[in-house]
């Protein structure tokens, strides 16, 4: 069953959209938009507005285990599919901590309480170039 699910989801991880813009524009606005999309389970819709200039590193840290899950995705739809594949019976629930702002290549979400069966957005890393800011990685924490 898991292998069949993986085969169905594999094209979503490999798909690279050709629409959208590869620079983020105002990074704080993007971070807020991404947080809302994560919380409302609509991350795939971001492909209509943004593209990824290179594969995006995604990391999920675990609060009670000393390990992390890592993936590289080529689109927001791929990210949504990867996060969805991690769920069992809709758990863990997406959640966000208060947005603290963006500085020196990182947008930070912190200051909330950890909850069992929730996964929290914690960091959005970006890089700047003459063409604007581009997304480097996104980090989550699973409350296990």
C-alpha cells in the first residue's frame, strides 16, 4: 500500500512548474503567505504565484526523537504531497507559531507551545541576489 502511494505521489515530487516567478519579492509577505497556505493546507496553490529556482530542501525535526526527515522538492505541489504523505489519518495537524520577522536570510516562527500531533512551521531560509530573494529551505518541527 505504501509503495503504491509512493508511486502515485512520485510525479508530484518531480514536477517543476513553468509558471509563476522565481524570486520571492518581499520576503516577509511571502513568509506570511506561506504560513497561511501551510496552516490551511493549500501550499500547492503557491505554484500559481511562485516557482522554485532550484530544488527546495525541506526538513522536519522531531521533538521527542533525535532525528530529522529531509526531502528535496521541485514545486510547492511536491512539498504539499510530501507533507501529506507523512500524515496518517490527518495527523499531524499543520500549525504555526507567531511570525517573528525576517533577517539575515531567515524568516522565523517561534514563541508558541509545542502540541502533540501537530507539525509547526519554524524557519523559512532564503538567499539574496541581484535578481531578488529566492527560497533555500523550509523547516518544520513535529510535536510527535
